[in-house]
């Protein structure tokens, strides 16, 4: 049993019933072929990145299904190609990671959490930079009024600098 | 030792320090790259929509291949542009 995923774009100008009807039509087509439908995802209306058939938006649908024979894919693609309502389609075989990814996504494990983690780590780095930059700027602003004091401070600091970042890195890790 | 907040630097110590590049997929354990997620894939293209090379993104060869495949699939489904200007 292999798991596949077909994504297609339906013409948005059609009436609503016909759009849902088209999607259901393909679900039925697949079940008739003896496929096991895992999940149907109606992504909905999205703007296209470029114009297809003079349309600048489209309705996205994704059907995940399991099947034994390759003929199913050929028949499905032939039907999609003949259908004028379908603007684009793409059939992809899912490997084990793809199957797991889609399952996790359905259960809400992927997407938000991972992105937030990534953003958090990025933010941390940016904040670190800001902190360093801010400290420097603050010193630069305060230093002009009393010109003599900064030099001694500057002499003292380099001694402190080398060990400090190393310690900080260790703490973070 | 003084804590990190107490130390004041005269110059920004992060300037001029090269940060080591890494493969984010290996680091975070991401095994599958979804072609239906253009917001994620946009990180791997330049503002003309061209795929960035490995020497800039730092991806390992295995995942660079998957990224390029996902970007190409997203382009076919009009989720990402083939050619454009000012993408970002």
C-alpha cells in the first residue's frame, strides 16, 4: 500500500455547488477505484503567484489516499486533465516522513509549534545583538560629556571581555 | 564573575565575528519539507524567486535537494512565482 497526495486548483469563477461537487466527484472516483481515502483538505481560495487561464486566484483541494495499483494514478490524472474546471494538479507519492508529517499536521503538532520555536531562536539572537549594540550606543551617548573618564573604562574592559562571552555561551547551552 | 548584563562593551563584540552556518533541518530534526507551505519555502529563495545556493543557506546536500524539489512543486501549483521582482 502506497500513500499518495493529489493537490488540484479549481476555477474560482464556478458556482459554489459545482466546486464542492467537483471535489466530491474525485473522492468518489478514488473510492470506486478501490482506494482508501485518508484525508481531504479543502484549503480554499488562495491568490495565485502568477496568472493561470486568465485567473489570479484559485480554490485549492488536497486529497490523501492509499492505493495498491499504479493504474489508479493514471486514471485519476487523465480525468483531471480532461476536466476543464481543474486549472492545475500535482500528484505526489509520500514517503514515511511525509505520512507522519501530514498526520502530525492534522493533529495540530506541526506548523505553529515549530515555527514559534524557530522564531523564538531568531528573536533571541536578534535580542542578543540588540543588547550588545544598545550597550555600545548607550556608552557612546554618555561618554561625550565627560571625555576623560571613558579611556580608563576602556582599558579595564578588555581584560573582562575575553572570559565573559565564553561563560555566557556555556550557560546558554 | 560578572553576569552578562553587567558587562559593558566599548564596541559591539558581535561585529566581525563569523557565525558558523548550520543545516537547520539536521539541527531541528525536520525530516519532511512541505511544498504547500510557501511561507516556509520563501526563506530559501532570493527576492527574484531563485533558489539560494547551499553556501548561503547552509543546508546539507540531502536537505538542499528536498528544498529545491519542494520549491519547484510549489511553483507548479502557483504557490510561489517562477520569476518575479521584489518578492520579499
